[in-house]
C-alpha cells in the first residue's frame, strides 16, 4: 500500500531550511536549556513541565517551549541552538528513517539526532459526530488533521492512507480550532494524537448527544500501530471504552561532542544533567507527574535509533549531580539491544530504576 509522502517530505525539508535561519545568538549570559513540547493543552507540554519541575529542585533551569508538534520538535533538536530536547512520535521517527535512504534532505536532517528516553503511548483520538462509527465513515467528509508541522498531521495522513480513506476536505488547523469547527458544525471529525487523558477533551462543550470518539479497528492499522483502549470515563462525554491505536512518544536529543567547542560541551552537560534527573527521580515523576508517567517503559527503545552518549554519561552512577531525593535501585538482567550505546543505556537505566 503506497503512502503519499511527497508533500510531507517537502514540508519537512522546508521546515529544516526555516529552522536553520532561526538560531539564537552564539553568546548568551546564561546558557539556555530548552525542551520543545507541543500545544498548551497536550500531554507533551505537561511532561515537559514535569521534567522542568524536578530539574528546578536541583538548580537546573530547563525552559519548556510550546511548538506545533513532532516534526518541529525533531528538527528543532537538530537545528535550533540552545534546544537540547524535543518530544517526538515514534511513527515520525519510522517515517523519517524509512525515507532517509532515498532522500538526501531527510538524511541530512536526521544526522546526529539521538534518543534520550522512550516515553509513553499516545492514543490516536478521532472525535466525530455520532453518525461516524469508523474510519471508513470519514470517506467524503470534512475533517481536520492538525497543523502541518505536527505529529498529529503526519499520523492522520498515514492512518488515512493506510486505511484507504479519502475525505472530501482536510483542514490543517490546530486542536483548539478543530474542536471549535466541530462543535460549530463546520467539520465532521478531527484527529488529535496525545496521551489519554488529554486536556482538550475535558471541554464541557463536547456534547455526548452529538459527539463521540470514533473507534479505530482497521486490521491494517492494528498491524502497523499498537492496539490500545481509551478507558471508559477518561473524558466527561465518554461512558464506554473505545478501541483505538497508539504511537509511542520519545524524548529526542542531539549527539553533542564535548570536545568540539564550548557550546557542545555545555549542551552535553545539559543533556547529562536532565538524563540523570529523569532516571534518579523517575519514581517521583510517576507518583506526582502526568498519569502517563506510570506507563513509561524506559527500556522500550524504538528500533533503528541509538541513545545519545551524553544521555549515558548522565546515567553513570558516579555522575556528579547529587540531589536530595535521588533513589537508585539494584540492577536486573536485560537482553542485549542493537548497539553498544543502547546496551550501556539499558544497563545503567536498569541499575537506577530497575527493569
């Protein structure tokens, strides 16, 4: 089944060129540390805030930045100065990896990008009118698929192509505008990819008599994505569980070389500091952070991508950033992954939080 990739790749390369010209000044009074997340109502930004909060307890200032989503975040890590982290969907990674061999622009764009931590599964939400009971019912309808730089846009595009669904109109607008368009009767449904429960669907304006979450049970999609269920009561309008599919969110970084220059050295330290804090405060994140932290499996590395060396440096038991509340645990056994970097990561993450 052929996926329509040309427009997405063109947008990707164009965004890469745009971000190249958006570098911050080389000199800064305080070396900035930033994480690109997503929109104000999504799960990405809540995860970013959780990490920023634990970093602050150890005197590490990590700034949480809103963004359009996964495509912008991936390229931001690669292109923007003082941007050490970005949260990205795993199908974006798979898409880029697949086409990098045939597209020099994509190959250059992914060069040096590394995994910091695998995170949680993000459910593919499709909120639609009551007469839409499956993806097939979106054929010929008016739908919104997210802004063009977002992971929602890419996932929606791939899902519709794989399911062979042809809507009459695809609006590239953000989630807030999509919800308003739906409740105003301007569209029939919209996609939003986020970890459930996500804030936007808590809106009292979603009338259960008019709207519902559309189940995604297409066999092709369940083979490509991970089957998932949004439990009953996750949202005020949702009384029953809904079967959908999910993608994994991943925290990305860059392969900084501390021997290259002062910028790389400080950026590598920032990555090591945050990696150390996530691993040593993992239990705190699960207890006090967004509910999705409880579903994070730090050993679930996406295939074909390597852990950054600065991440592994921060996971070293002797890393010099001791903070009150650090809670290392005993190591357990783990099967060997696909690279030395990933093997080192697995050993150290298991030693710190258990496996």
